[in-house]
C-alpha cells in the first residue's frame, strides 16, 4: 500500500470542503460526509468495546466489523470497494442466534449499563442506529444506498444489543429493566 498519508495537514479543507476517494470535493456538512462521520464514530465505539477483555470469538467478530465499517466508509466516499455480501449479514445473524440462545428471554426494555464494557457496547449500538438513520436520510437525497448495506447496519445494531446483554451477564451484573413511571 505504501505511505498513504505523508502529510497529515494539507490545508485543502480550510475552506469547509473535503476530498472524496474518487477525487471530488464536497462540503464537510454534506449528508455523505455525515454518513462517513457516523461510520467513523461507530468504529471508534467498537474500538472502545475491544479495549476490554473479551472472548477471542467476540474480539475477532468486532475486528471484522471494524474492517467492514472502513470498507463502507470507502464505498460512501466513492471508492470501488466490495459491497456487503449476504455472508456478512448471515454471519451476524448466526452470532446473534448463538448469543441469544444463552440468554433469558426479554420481558421488558433494558436500560443501558451492565458494567463498563456493556455500557460502551450500548453506546456503539446507539451510534449504529444513528448511522442507519443517516444512511436512510442520505438515500432520500438520491444517493444509491444498497439494500445490503442497510440490512448489514440494521443487523449490526441487533448484534451489538445482544452483545450488550452477553457482556452484562459476563460481568455478573443484573439487567436493569425499564419500569414505566418509575
């Protein structure tokens, strides 16, 4: 790959614009850049979860997710990247099913918490949901957002939610259920 960033500051964005992978420039407030920013923020949140001691299988899955989020960012930026494959979505679904089979059925909404790792995972889940909203909003501007990308992000937020429950259990914490009019 070589040195991609030989100079960190370029001054080309001082006017409020930013460069895309395909060479075009756009405003830093463009919906496309919002989506890229959400992908970056989600990737950072996943990185926070990875900072904790996790089972190897969880770490491997989250690192794969981080790579996929970079791929999606490149794709949104106009680079020619591999799209989300059905196998990517199936992998998340299979993991959700494995984790969920070991958990008590949900009877009520649960509050974010459950220890530091679980709380950071809840943060990642909420950022993932915001990313999903931004992708849908961007698609309403005429951008071509593949259905597989929306499905992957939707499934990822589900996986992060179930992982929150797993991490809460692993931490020996109880799930705090929402109580109406508490």
